[in-house]
């Protein structure tokens, strides 16, 4: 995923650790602070969704990388639908794989 801060519009690279309709948890080498407003581009193969976000919390694990919880905001209807379909597909696959393990 790519993101940039409103106050510092240079693009930064982050890894998406968790994703839901309401938010995402990312990991990055670049510092983030609670309240930061971001422009986000999240790659969901074969597309990417774009939205705005607000940093809700920040963790500094021992790895040295910053982890941040971001509330998704200003998501277009098209991107919202694509995200919903993607998450449904992921949950469906998890349910199928869980049944196979029994």
C-alpha cells in the first residue's frame, strides 16, 4: 500500500496487516502519529482502492517498524463495493478451508 500525509505529501510505502470495511492496520518504516490524515492506495489484486484515512492509534513494536490503525474515510461507492466483495471472498475461502480441516 502507498500513503501520503496531508501535511507532507511525499509517498510512503507500507504493508497492510489487516483490512476491514472500516479500517486497516498497516506497518511502515515511516513515522505516523495519531490524528494524521492520509491519502491511501491499497492494492487488492487486480485493482487498487483509493481513499482518505485517519490514524487512530500507533504502536512501536520491537521490530522498529511503526504499526498504525487507520480509519477508512471518503471511499468511493465503486471502491467500497470492490472492498466488500474482496472481504466476502476472503471470508468464504476461510470458511471453506476451515471445513476441509475438520
